[in-house]
C-alpha cells in the first residue's frame, strides 16, 4: 500500500530508535518519508502546504512517526496538522481529501510500559487527541505501534521494533 510517513524529531542527530525505524522504512518500496524538521527546521511558517497536501492525496496510508515529548507530539508535527489539515480540504462540508485513508501512529517513549501502567495512563489513551483528529477527517485509524523504554533499549529491542515496523509497513 502506498504509504506516507510524516516524521518529526527535534534532535534527530542523537536519535537511536527513530533513526533505525526510519532507515528500515526507507528500504520499503511504496514508502515515502517526509522528515519535517529535516525539511523545514523549526520554522513552521515554511511548511509547504500545497506540496504536503499533494503528497497526502497520493498515498493510501498515512503514518505519523515521532518520539513522545511531554505525552504529545514534537512541535513540528503539531504545526503540520494545524496547517495542512485545512478546512475545506480535510474537513468541513467540502473537505474530504483524507477520507478513507488508513492512519497509524508509530511512537517511541523514554519510559517503560510498566511505568506507564503504574502512572495510570496507557499510551493509547494519551494518543486519543491524535487518533480523534485522524478519525474526524475520515481516516480509518489502525492500532498504534509504540516502542517503549527507549532511554535504555537494547540492540535486540531496537531490532525487534524494526522488524515489527517492517511487517506493519509491508502489510496492506
Ligand atoms: C522534551 C522531551 C520530552 C519528553 N517527554 C517524554 C514523555 O512525556 N514520555 C516519555 O515516555 N518519554 C519522553 N521523552 C523521551 C523520548 O520520548 C525518548 O527519548 C525518545 O522516544 C527516544 O527516541 P530516539 O532514540 O529516536 O530519540 C521526552 C524527551 C524529551 C527530549
């Protein structure tokens, strides 16, 4: 399935996990990657809205890949949504450009799954605003892929995450 990965990471040069996931994704035919911070830096006013909207329409599955920052998305991904998912295009009586597309989140966390459980919140709950936004514009929301415990993740853990990501991206 033609897949567009919208990726954001504020300090990609130091990334251990998302870098590897992106490298795997880059090898899969039919996958296009938009590294927002790589393309636009931190200047959200530079986001090329017509080009981003064009790419979204060209793909059947949209993946938001990011490290979790303060239980949310990095700032450029939030800015992307604010600017690209516009009224009359993504929503509103005439806005159906994203309707029917598959949507998936691939997020990484510093804390372990156990810590999230002890804290009383699941990532699925914390991702609800993002999932609700995707559903609001008519996308079909898939189960998210969460890579937990990235601060002390082992090489085996990274490899397992890469395998899972490859499987998800090659499955229709
Ligand atoms: C500003 C900031 C906020 C963060 N907030 C969270 C958080 O809310 N929950 C969490 O589990 N990890 C948090 N982290 C840790 C990152 O999610 C983690 O380091 C990242 O997912 C690892 O991926 P990487 O190897 O690609 O950098 C935060 C890190 C930074 C720098």
